[in-house]
C-alpha cells in the first residue's frame, strides 16, 4: 500500500517529474520506505529548480513526510552558492544537506 500511496501523492503534488513555469524548470522525484521499527511509511520528496533567468539561482528542496499522517518530518532548502535557508528534522535544526540526510537516513532505512 505504501508504494501506491507514495506514487499517488507524488502525482497529486507534482503531476510529472518535470514542471515548466515562467519562473524556470523544476525536476522532482520521490522515494518511499516503510519503516518497520516505527510502523510508518515515509515519503521523501526531492526537487531541483533551475531558474529561467540568470539573475536567479538554482535551488534544492528536500522534504520528508509521514505518509499516513500527512505530517512533515523534516525539510531542507538551499539556493546554490548561498547559505541554507531551512534545515530541520523534527524539532532539531541542522546546517548542511549532508547533516540533514544523516538525520533522515534512519527513517528511510529500517
């Protein structure tokens, strides 16, 4: 059930892997994992946005959800060449994408 629900959630949120707007192009994907220890299905949404103009920067967005409760567990957002705008897992803040991925790894592996 979790794979189907993750697929449906992605299609509802994004429609397809690539979204073109006047602002630029966003390439999105997802991963899902059922964590037996926590008895929860997690959904990791990943998006990379390429700007349509040179005065804007590429951005990276990562969001981790408990799929059944539709609750965000963590989020990460950064513009390339800039500082991290958001980096949280639960109530804990972080500073880098590597730290964010390390903190979310246990949710996506067990």
